[in-house]
């Protein structure tokens, strides 16, 4: 888009033109801080979606193999997701200065429940329990709890 410089009483200013000598209509101005927050939120949601996809894939592999290696990968992926979630929630509270005691309490309870289910899942795999349906149910429950945290 070509730019013309026009000297006004207040100083040097740029005016956008359409290329046909007409002034372009100004776009709705959105504060930079709001644009940055939106961009950060979109990137965060994309990271969470990728992490949930990875956890789904690792959970599927775990239900098929019942190996300690796959269990370790599954637990590490969930740990990375929780670190990212808690770091992001801390940033949101600091940046927006929310008094979100109820939200914080709900999140902490969910994380504690997921951790308990992970421990139970680890015990099931380590005991070489062959009931794949119980393991699949545990993986699905953890997935549901992770989706609750995302919302």
C-alpha cells in the first residue's frame, strides 16, 4: 500500500491511500496490549491442543503395549502439559490481576485427581494387569479431566 507524507500543523503524519489517490478507511483500532493478549492466548491454545493430541496418541499406545516405557512417556507428556497450564494460569493471574480463588481451587482439585489417576494407572501397568478395558477407562478418564482443565 503506497504511503503519502503530509505536513500538518501538528507535524509529519502518514496517510494511507488506496493506490487510486483516495484515502483508505482506517481500521478499527485495537489496543496493542489486547492484540498481544489475543495472540498469546491463541498460541497457548495451540500448544495445549498439540499436547492433548500427543497425550491421546501416547494413551492409545499405552493401552496396546502396556509397557513401562510407554507409561513413562505418557506421564512425562501429562507433566509437561501441567507445567504449561500452571505457568499460564500464573501469568493470567499476574497480568489480569484476577481474584480467582474459586478457579484456582477447581484447577488444583482437578490436577490432584489426575495425579491420583496416574498413580493408579502406573500401579495397574506395573502389576501387569491384563484388563485392557480398565486401563483404557483410566486413560479416558484422565483425558476427560485434562479437557476440564482446558476449559
